[in-house]
């Protein structure tokens, strides 16, 4: 994995960019939205995608979240993007504890 040593990635946002899950503005006119960054470590991004899809299918809390966000007119792709960023944030915090 690209997160090789403590200090290489200095923030949660930098880790999200490294994993390819940092959101990019894709807004136009009155439509404000984001899309996934297509750069970064593709293996980490794929692992986050597998975790997000598994949670969406099996975790009750995540299923409720998906239902709520679907009611807010978000597409499954946008919901998955949000979940991947949330998972990356969680992993970064765990790595900080391990590497400290």
C-alpha cells in the first residue's frame, strides 16, 4: 500500500486523495455536486469500494443510511462515493493509532 510510513500522509484529506476517494467539484449552474477523484492508488480505491458495497448489502446501519440518502434523490453512485470517503476517514484514524 502507498501508506508506507508515518508522516508520508499528513492529513485525512491527503489520505483520501492518495486512495482516490477525495471528492472533486463537478458543479454547473445551480447544481452543486461532487465526483470521485480518478487518481490515487487504484488498489486502495478498489478495496474501499468492496467494503462500501458489502456494507450497503449487509450492514443494517448502512442500509438505513442508503435509504435516507436515496430519499434525498442521491444516486447509488453518489451514495457509494460518500461511503467510500467515510470508510477512508475511519481507516486513516485507525492507521494513526497503529503508527503512533
